C-alpha cells in the first residue's frame, strides 16, 4: 500500500475532472479524496496499491489528454484512515 499526493495543473476545472477521477478511483477500489483548489489546480490524495495508482493516473491522463499541463506527484506513507473515495469541497 502507498499514498500519493497529486497536483494537476492545466485546464482541469470545469471539465468533469474531479468526477471522472473519483469514478475511476472507486472502480479500482482506491481510497482518498479529490478537490479543486482556488488557484485552478486539482489536488488528490489517493491510497492503494502502487499498480492501481499507476493505472488510475494513466487512465486520467488519457481521458484528459490536452487538458493536463503538469502533474506533481509525491509518494507518502499510507495512513489507512480513508474508508472510500470522495470528492472534497
């Protein structure tokens, strides 16, 4: 198990990014949250297997090809405190 803190930059707000990200994360049975930031970026904290997290990031990148300009990913120790995947507001 790993936890990734991910920041997406580009045209990632107002295009269904959070909902698509959450749907894909839930389908992979990952835990965590995703939310819009005031500066136009989208932030996510996701826990699960490294393989499933790579699948998630690949699927999201493919789905939003041309919208994502930069991804900043930091790996952390998982906390195990998330019980599902949510869109945070």
